[in-house]
C-alpha cells in the first residue's frame, strides 16, 4: 500500500508561482509512477504531470512549459513547481501513484490551488 499527503496549495495571483509537495509512504520501491492530477468544479479530472520510476516525465498540454514535476532524492517526495499560473489553473490538485502487480492506483486527498485574476 501507498499513502500520499499533499501540501503547498493556496491563493496566488495570476502570473505567480506555487510549489506543491506530496509525501509518499508505504511500498515506495514498487511504485511505477507518481503524478499530479487536478479537478476544477464542474470539470473532469485531468492529468497535470507524471514521473516514472525511471525519471521519465509527461505533462498535460495545458501546463507544458509552465509546470515541472520532480522527485526528492529519497524517493519519498514528489513536487510540482507551478509557474506563470493562470486563473484556469484553479483546481483541487491530487497526488497519485500506481504501485504493485497488478498495479493499483492510490490517491491523496488533494490540496486546493486558487489563482486570482
């Protein structure tokens, strides 16, 4: 099993930056990938960024060039650096992990990011 706890959300003005953190515990060495997803009110959940155990990254089209996902040296943290924030980035941001065989998805409770115009 994997436990995920997000932090770092808050209120920021458009054009500003925030850094989200996700503390990862449990079976961290059998995690295939870690990622960030977001869900805005009335919208479907969408991919923000993922990073594989090998370090390969992938980003949603709406955040490419503005957001960066990274892992801590101890492999028990994953970060999302968000720059040039826009009001449309306002959403609940959830940390996610895929772990084990067969793979199981785990989700954190989320952290709210609000970008004011």
